[in-house]
């Protein structure tokens, strides 16, 4: 049966009820972390805040903020707030130990996460009549497992495809009459292109909606995908730290994402000063997970830049909306859905015996990201036999793939050909026009 909302009592709650709900959970959550996580206790003690000082969301500003660096310091168990025996799952981002985020879940945390994803599926028109093809990666990445759980909760027939093997994706899509596709927007665009190459028109498939996220994408890309697949394309946002996809999702208005603020309390801050900005300002998104038990984050700085608005939405949801992320306040890039820091590339170069003279060029060709890495050879490595260079390029590309999880095209260039900078080195040229 077609439902408008997955959890109407939460998704259409009055502002007053939502505030009361958030306040009660925040008070409980602060006590939970203070009692169970030494890291939080020390940070709160240092800031002179006790759990008794937090009476509701109006006291949120008293709590210290948490950054990715804190997560790194606490890796892997330092922020765990329940006994390991209560945890049933971990998920993680890619990256080296230092950059990797490992998130822990109790069964209760998984249930909440899956409900959030179910809200996104229902908002995209999903019901138990649908066949939901999930082409996000499965495994440590949260995309596949999150949407998979959401799809089960809605009662869709779930196709746990994982990403890749596009021929097989298309075959299953046709044979099983998939109606909803969940994957990164760039993979959706690629599936669209492949359909065209194969001479299959959008009318010959049964897809009606797509739920795409994990990386920035433009309105232009939305239009392309909608046309090539014959669907309505919805955005979905989330991060491993807060659970995964489903922190926010788009409704039929396709104009900003509703934040599941009964679980994730959002603030916008000035990324330079940390000052909390009024609603409607552009700044860095900060989340407090209100009822996650195993790995609760208080005031976590996401580094994503966006705007929050509380305008009335024609879908009837009262949940606050966030704009599409408009960039980041750190140097993280998202390439083919994978989080990449330039420092990861540098680590590999140094380990493989190259100097840190390199340039990363990212572009988007036919809606698919390209990653070219130009690396200077040291004078003693310089050789004029092409064969030698090609072998080295392949070797280095393999080592970088092992680190990042995605394949770059490596170009070894002559010594002293990459421009030196007199100030901050320019390591990255991102030619994708992802943000307005
Ligand atoms: O990308 C979780 C996810 C999976 C979201 C599937 C949506 C769908 P991480 O790998 O930890 O988690 O990356 C989180 O990705 O801080 C944003 O910078 C970016 N991001 C996620 N969704 C969007 C989106 C998953 N819809 C980081 N638009 C976040 C733009 C997004 N950026």
C-alpha cells in the first residue's frame, strides 16, 4: 500500500513536540556519554560543563565540539559508549588507519539507521509493491547495508546487487522489473549511458525512482539521470560517523533534504571561528546523534558546508531541511563515491620512493569521475626507456589503488616539471563543477 510517510508521527511532528523530544533525548545522551566515555568526560570537565548543566537543546552550545581529529585520537575504541558485547556491527570509511572512521552499532542503532533509510525510500514513492535494486557498495561502506535495511523495513523486494558489473545490473533490472535504484549519482549516470549504448530505451525498464547520494552532484546531473533512466531522482545524505545514509533525504519537492532531526540534531557554525550561526546562514554542518547508543557523537563537525531552512514543505514533513552540500571546509574530495585526502596519495608516494612533488587532477567526463595523478621522477629515477616508465606507472597506480580503493591514472613526469609554489602547495585541481 502506498504510504506518504514511513513514520508520520515523527516526520510531521509539531515544532514544540520536536523540541521537547530532542531536549529529552539530549539530556539522556549527555549523561550516557559522560558516564561511559572517558574522552567525553575529560573534554566536558575541561570545558567546565557537567551533565546537570544540560536541560535541553537550548544548552547545546555549552558542550565542546568534536572533530575528525578527535575520532582519530580515539581510534578504534576510545569513543565506544557501550560494552563491546552490546555491539552487533561496525561500518567504516576507506582510508589509512589515521583517516579511517570506524562506527559501532548496537541492534537499537541499526534499527534507527534502517528506519531513517526507510523514510527516504517511502519519500521517493517506495512501498512493499516495489523492487529495490541496491547498487551501492556493500561491506564496510555504509551505502549498501543502510539502504538494504531500509528497503527491508519498507517491505520492498530487495536486490542486494552491490556496485559494479553493470551488465548484470541491467539484466537484473530488466528481469526482476526493478522500480527503485539506489546507488551513487555517478554510477546511476553510468548505468544510464550503458542502457543507451545497448539501445535500451527508458520505456523498456520499470524504474520509477532513484535514491542517490554519498557524493556531491548537480541539478544538471539530476536532469541527465532522470532523462536517461526515465525516473525521478532523489538525493540522500549521511556520513559513517553518524550511522551512514539517511541522516537527510529528499521528498517529492526535490528541493533540499529533510534532516531526520528526531535522531540527529543539526547546527550550522562558522568553520573558522566555531560560532553558531542563525538558521538560513551558510556554514559548516554539525550533528549531535540524539539516540545512537554505541558510538554517539556530540556536536560533531562534518566539514560539509550547507544551509539549513525551516520553510514549510509541500510534502507535509516538518523536519528541517538542509541544502545540498556546497563544498567542504577541509581538503577531502569524494571521487567515485570514495573519500580521498591528498595526504593519502602523498603517503603512498613517499613509501614507494618518490618525492612529494605531485599534482592530483580530478574531472568528470560523461558523469563519471576521472583521477589523474602526475608524479615527478627523482633525477636518479629518470630513464628514457618508455617500457620502464610504463611499468613504474602501473606499479604506483596499484599501490595508490590499494590505499584509496579507486584506480588512478598515474603519469610519471620528468624531474622539476611540476610547478613549485611559494606559498601553500597546490596539490589538487578539481575541474568538476560540483558546486554553484
Ligand atoms: O557517503 C554515506 C552515504 C552512503 C550517504 C550512501 C548517502 C548514500 P561517508 O563515506 O562517510 O558516508 O562519506 C560522508 O560524503 O560528509 C559528505 O561530504 C559526502 N556526502 C554524503 N552524501 C552526500 C550528498 C557516506 N547527498 C561524506 N551530497 C559527507 C553531497 C554527500 N555530499
